[in-house]
C-alpha cells in the first residue's frame, strides 16, 4: 500500500466519524473513464436511521463505495484527494501544484442523483457532471494548472444525496 493511500485511509477513518453533513480527507488514485468497481452503496434516499452514529456509518459506507472506484497513483504523482458528503465536498489547497502541470481529476459518486464538480487553478477551469449510483462510475477530467492554488467545488442537483470521492494527480 503506498504512503499517500495509507495516509488517506487513516484520515478518512478519523474524519468519517464526524461527517454527518460533510467534509473531505486525503486519499490517492488514477485511471480510465467509465469503469465500474466496488460494491453497492447504501441508498441515501431511504429514510435514515435516527442516531447520528448510524448516519455517520452510512456516510462512511457511501464514501468507501465511491472511493473504491478510483485506482491508486504513484506517490510522486499524487496532488490531492478525498471523499465526503456530496453536499459538502469542497477543497482549497494552496501550493498544491506548479503552474503549467497537466492534472488528472478522477471523480466517483455513490448515492443517487448527480452533481456538477468544478476544478479551478488560476484562470484554468474544468467542469464535469457526475452521476451518483449504487455502483458508481469513474469520471475523469483534465486541467492544466494556472497557478499553485487548486480548488474543487461540488454543486449537487436538487434531490441528490450521497458521497463524492475525488483524486487529483499529475500526468507525466
């Protein structure tokens, strides 16, 4: 298991307990578009159990399902990654990369509905609509960094619920 993946899993498990409404963590990945992997996700449309602990467990399962679709990348190529509630997955990272690097952004969503994911770096911007499902599909987008700063924001469609996983790496 590579260092970035180990760190990501530890952070994900630590933060997952408090993710009833949202958050993000570190993780890693790379690969092709439209691949099915992983197991079925819990259905976020079904009435949730009442205890915060059980809702947190459901969210963790959704994050794990979405994240399982995204394959590993080499540590040297890893830039950023995470998973969180579809309604609260946003990331801003200064000094994430260098200007002019080609970045591969991998996305997967477990749950139902869809979300628009926007990744920006300086004046560079890439947008991808991601469908959420019980067996998530990986979506990729590419972006040439316009600065060292990197931002990722989600805009869920009305009624969408679930977890989004993302991994950002450089393309050699």
